[in-house]
């Protein structure tokens, strides 16, 4: 598979950032990271990633707020919420914030399925 996507991973846990990096590595031509939602918009501006993989619970700015901030400036951004909270309320909050997708950290392989589906859809459009 051609590594063709760029990513921004936003998570306050360095071990989780490394794990997510490993999970999406087969798709990645570039991966950048930041450790808080407060850093997400400036990092998005700087790197213009194809995908943002956003945690929810962070110290300074939570991931839902950061998602709304990015989408306010970059409406075409693709943001997937990656969280330990898989309840219906969190899924609805992510949807309202404008997230493209939602993945529970217990099932990170779902990220690969989302990315594979997007790649397949793009190939069909060609």
C-alpha cells in the first residue's frame, strides 16, 4: 500500500500517541503530534494534515472544543475522535462537534477500517 496520508495525532498520553502512530503507520507519509487540544489548531495550520486523530480528555483544551475550532477555520478537515468513552452521549457530542468518525481506544484497529474505506471510495471516484 502506498503511504499517502498525513496525520496529526492529538493526545495527552505519549504511549497512546505512539500506539496510534503504529496503527496508522501503514497509511502515513507524515505523522505529527501534539499533546493538548490547545495546540491542535496551530498544528493543523502548520501541517495541514489529511486526518486529525483527536483525544477528548486533555488538560487545557478538550478534544471536542479543539475539533470545533479546527472545523471553524478549516471546514473540510477530517477529524476522528479517538477516546476511551464509547457511550452514546459521547458519540453524539462528537457528531455535533463535526467529527468525521469516532473510535474507542479499545478498538484502535477501527481506524484502519475507516482509512481503508476512504481510500477505496477515492479510488472508485477516479
